[in-house]
C-alpha cells in the first residue's frame, strides 16, 4: 500500500511539474463544454439562407413572405426576379432553397381556391434540405390557419424540386465527414509527436550538432509523413468509389488534389504542435484540443449557418471548414477546382502559414 501511494504521489508530482499538460487536463473538458454551448445552445443560432421569387407581387404573397421571415428559421437573402435566377442561387450554393410563389397566388387565396408554391432544394446537403422542407411546410401550414380567418378556406400545396439530386445516399452524405477525420485528425496526431519523441529519446541532440537548420528538419518530416499518408488517402478514396459505390460527380483528380492539400495542411499543423510541445503527452493533447473545435464548428454535425454568429467566425478560421465545403462541392455537386478557388486558396494559405510558423518556432538547441 505504501509503495502504491508513493507511485501515485510521484505521478501526480510529474503532472504538476508540467504546466501545459495540467492546463489541458483540467481545463479541456470545461472549454469543450463551453465551446459546445456557445455553438449549439441558447437562442443565438443562425438561420438558413433562402431566396424567394415572388411572381405574384400581391398582398397575400407578401403576407406569406412575412410569415416565413417571422417563423425564425429562415433568412431571406435574395429576391430574384425569375425562377431560373432563383434556381441558379441554389446551384451556386448562395442559398439552400428557393421558394417560388406563382403568379395569381393572391387571387387564388382570395377566391378560396387551391394553389401551389414551388420549393427548389439543394439535395447535396441532405440534412439541411430535409430541415428546410419540414420547416417550410410548418410555416405554410401556420400561414394557412392564420390567414384563412380573414379570407376564408383555401389550401396551399408545396411542390418539392431538387437540384444536384435526385437523391444523395446516406453513405455519400457522410463521405466528406469521414475523409475529414481521416485527413485531419490522423496525420496531425501522427506527426505531432515526431519532434517531441526525438527530444524524449535524445536523438534531437544529435540533429542539433549536425550542419542542418530548422527548414531541413521541418520539410524532411513533412515529406516523409506525407509520403506515407498520401498513399493511404488515395487507397481510401479508390475503395470508396470502386467498392462502396460512392458517386463522384466532379473530377476524381480534383478530389485527390483537395484531399492532398488538406493532408499537407494537417501535417503542417501537426508539425507546429510538435515544435511547441515538450513531450509526446503534450503533443497528443494539443492535437486533440485543436481537432475538437474543428469537429464542432466546421459542419461535421450541423451546417455552419445554423450555429451562432461568434462560433461561425471561429469555424471559418479552421482549415477543415474549407476542406469539407470543397470536397462536398466536387463530390456531390460536380464543381471544378476553379469554382472552388476561394476555398482552395484559403486552404493553401493556411498550409503555408502553419509550415512557416513551424520553421520559425523550431529552436535548434537542447533544453
């Protein structure tokens, strides 16, 4: 018993002597919970951006639009003049849905006749597509009940139409998320311990006395780990397409390019973590700590547009946000790299930034 107590005390003292480890052990659960509540809790969530084409322009159609705005789940970002323009906004990813109110809508309601509205949905985002469909039906139903007291009995039918459809399977919908985990958490954790492991094994001292500089060490580790992990990435994508029938509407090589860029970005982040860590335990914890906000705020569980405004800003600083958008757009929408130029450029810039920071912060001395 005395020996056991002594060992426990020894381990506690070792932890206490490591402030970074203690900080993450004690504060990580609190910070994770705080981040989760900030993003998903409370009433400060975002609204789904939609467009409305009002071909009627009458009093009743504007009452319907007001009803949708007051429903609380939608943000009407555009009022295009034609259905074609409204559908194009969905295809470009500017909105998730476009509601088309036909000409004669107000007249049909006033005469108590049956009328229809068309809803164009982006089926490449299956989760949010169903969310918009259900919420809009509920909003229209509420509008009917409220307005029928003034204009008598009438009915509105919502016709559903999708772009990038007709249907995205559950497997296809989750492939970007799975690839995000494989290309972010795994390589980042793997390389994060590389330099700290050399420090613990004291092989770093041998590197320091050789005629090499920070650039040589960082780039050599990046290329070595990239060579190992990139073959795994290609194999995973190929198996997904060939054996699991995952459809890729865009170019497979575009998908490989953006996946490779995300892999290099994750390795660069892992190298920065490795440079800043004194031991492997710290490196593992920092890698997990970096991954948690990426998992919560970049579209893993719910579209970023539905999170609070503050958390959306955090999400858009993280490279996984741009990877998920680009991967999904190429795989499910058939976009090209040129059409995803903004996301690819940000991903490239962040890769370069993390890599240069790693080289700058790596100190070639024995501590």
